[in-house]
């Protein structure tokens, strides 16, 4: 298994922090959840059209 250098470890940790901060924002913001829900529904409708 290749040894990870400090840059790759650091970037991975930054990504984890960003994901955690986004999750906390999502949990605290009904408006963000609503916008994501609308976008997801739109995407699923488009997907259903192409799959039929």
C-alpha cells in the first residue's frame, strides 16, 4: 500500500471538514433543504422522462 504524503492527507481532512460544515448548514436551514428538495425532484422528473 503506498504511503500517503502529508498534502494528500491534509486535502482529505479539509474535504471532511467541508462536508461536515455543509451537513450542519443543511440541518439548520429549512430554506436550503427546500431548494435541494426542489432540485432533486426536478432531476428525478427528467430522469423518469428519459427512462420511459
